[in-house]
C-alpha cells in the first residue's frame, strides 16, 4: 500500500479542511459503480461509526475505483527519535494512504479486507471480531496436527498384529495350498461321478420296470437300436433279441 505524508496541522485544529480520519472512495460513473461505492461507504460507517470523521464519494471516469484514507498518525515521542530534538510538543503527522486500487490490486476489495486495512490505519489495536477471526484462521495454520496420528497408529499396530498371531493357519505355503485345492477338486469330481451313476442306474431300473430295455444284461442303456449300434454289438445281441428276429 502506498503511503505519503501531507504537511498539515493536527486534526483537532479548527481550520482543518475536513474531519479526520477521512475515507475517500473514487469511482467511475461510466462503469455504473456508484451503488458499489455507496455500499462500501455504508459498511465502513456501520463498523467504525464515529471513529471515522468522514466518508466521501468522488465521481470519476476511466474505470477508476480507488479507496484512500487521510488520518492523523501521532509522531514518535522525543525520547525515541533524534530527527527533531528541539520539538517539545510533537504534533501528529497527517498521512494519506491508498487502501485499495482496482487497477493495482486487481478487481474490487472484499468488505472484510477493506475494513481490516482501515483498522490498521486508524486503530491498529482494535479487534474486529469475526473479521479478524476469519483472517487469523486463514493466515495461521495449526502445526501440531501431524503428531497425533503417529501415536494412534503406533498404538493400533499391536492390536492388529495380535489376532494374526492367534491364527497361524492362514499362513500356508503355496505347495500345501495347491494340494488342498487338488484334493477338493478330486472330491467334487468323485461326487459328480457318483451322482451321474445314480441317475443312470435309476433310469435303467425305470426302463426295466416299463419293459423298455430289451437287453438288461448288456446294459446298453436303452431299447435295442440295430440301426445305430455297431456291427459287432448287433451280431452279438441279434440272436437273443426278440425284437430283432
């Protein structure tokens, strides 16, 4: 923020041209920014009230939106400065400070940021409540957060490792795992074969009961079919088959 000095008397002098502190909002009328400037003026007066001597709106052109403040800053005491040793009654210096320039700072200011800059100029020790609270939270991070997970994670390792030590059967070698899978596959295959044999025997018994199987001793699984059987089978069974004679 630019800061310049203006040679003037103390703000309490009766011939002061305007009451101090004085905030000036210079806005572009061609850009229709009058309502925006009036809004900022209202916010500053609502927050600082009589701490401000005046808030002025100055119409301008050329895309201008500049917020300036003129305030009285007390001079340092004679004991702490050597620039004016002959001055026994230090007078406050009039300061002019640019709080915000749209072309320099980029865009328009946030209300909280503008209030903070006004506060820093006229009342540096004042607490703006939630404005300062949000500002401090954004500017000052909490550094002690990463230390907590290290202790909690170290304390959880024994509890997670203990159940694993009580279950050693999960740690099997690849060879034993493959043998177990092979044994299980063999059992399943044997069960399927038994089921197929059971179904086949049940069908043969049903066919025998209905008289459909003409060769029960040959166990060919159905009635005599000379056209589809092989020549050796047909020659063997044609002699005893009543249907083939």
